[in-house]
């Protein structure tokens, strides 16, 4: 109902008409403000989520020595892959296994922190939880070495024409 319609209602009660008009004005203002507030909250929430993710990223690099090894390996593999001019499909495989190793490292770090929180004292089950988490990183790393070797070794042999030496 529009504001001018509220006064035109045959209610015979001007107080009721005025209340309807005020209700409309308040409702209209809330309808305008509510999406604006929700949008602002959405943006603030996303900014907060990104900030928390970057805090996690910095925590891993600050506390995990293996993350620096993974970073060096990532830079080396990306550089060699670019130099060898591997195909898009090969890039896809390389980037997926690099991402897999990083995800395993971050999840392992998360698991270690949670285990430390839940079990500050040394406990055999806490050790098993941490060891299994570390094993997931090891599996991802072995898989990445295997896939990297299957892609980069033939590309290296072809780039430098090494197989022609054995013909």
C-alpha cells in the first residue's frame, strides 16, 4: 500500500490512517536499508574470511620448515616446466599435484595444532594422529614426484635431444 492510499482508506479513523502511513514509511526505510546492511555484512564477512585465510598462510610459513621446502620445490618445478615448454594438459597435472601437496601440508599443520590443543601432554593417540597427518603429506609428495618425473623427464630428454645419443 502506498502512503497516499493510507489516507484515502474509508476507515473514518484518522489515527489509524496515520499509523498505517507511519508503518509504511518505516517498512519502506527498512526495505531500503536491509539489503544495504546485508550487502555490507556480506562484504565485511568475505574480507574477514580472506584475512583469516592469510593469517593461516602466514602461520604455516612462520612455523613449518617443510613449507619452505615445498615452496622451493614449487618454484623449481614451475621454472623447469616453463623452460621445457610442457603442454597445457601437462601443466594441469603439474599444478594439480603441487596444489595437492600444499593442501596436505596445510591440513597436516591444522591437524597438528588441533591435536596439541586437545592433548597438551604426550599421548600415544595424539602421536598416531600427527603421524597419519604427516603420512598424507608424504603420499602427496611421492605422487607429485612420480607425476612430475613422468612429465618432466621425457620433456627434458626431448628438449636436449639426449635419446638421439643412444641411437
